[in-house]
C-alpha cells in the first residue's frame, strides 16, 4: 500500500486578481485558510401512494445551489491593507482563485471566479504574545467557481 501524499500549506493558495487582468497575487500575511463548499438541498414532499392518501408523504431531495466560501486568518500586513479595505468598503466583486499547486495532472488545480468579501475583522491586544494585529477574512464566490484541471508541464 502506498503512503498518502499530503497537500502542504504553501501548496493551498488563495489569490486575488491584481489591477493587471489575468495576474493573481497572494494576500500577504495569511496564516490560515479554509475553503467551504456547501450544497443546498431542496426538500419536496410528495405522496407515498397515489391510491392511498392515508399512506402519508415522503420527502424527496434535490440539489440546489453550491455555495463556496473562503475564510482565513492573517497577520495584518500593509501590503494587502488597502486592497482588503477597498474590497469590502467599495463592495467590490473581485476575481479570485484557490490554487491546489500539488494537484495531479487531470485533477482540479484552480477554482476561479468572482467573489465578494463578506467579513473583514481586525483584533489586537496591547499585552501578550500577539502584539501584531490579527485579521479574519471571509469571501463568498458569486455563483460556482470554474474548476480548471492541471495540465502536464
């Protein structure tokens, strides 16, 4: 049995498109990130038996929207400060991508699409170990991201 190959933090990247279309840059200061993919389920009640209404109903489920959000923690870095502030204050719809750098050829390497920043929270303390401001961010894709497979080099 072969040993598993694990994805490392530096191989799991969230990037935001710069002012140059098609060019993406990492958010400076990121120390943790999470991508959540949640499928909404629509429930439909239908009769169990058309000839016997006393049989009651059953619930069928159908897939709804796929909601993809990205959240993360960071240390405040001035290199990303104004871009992050503009993104939320100006309610910008920015093109972002999640890169799976270590993906095998044919597997999803990028998830790309437009997203809105839905939360930008800063916190800090005067004493203690964490004297650098901590930033929490969350963005939500506007629709489903496009998946792009890794190609052979």
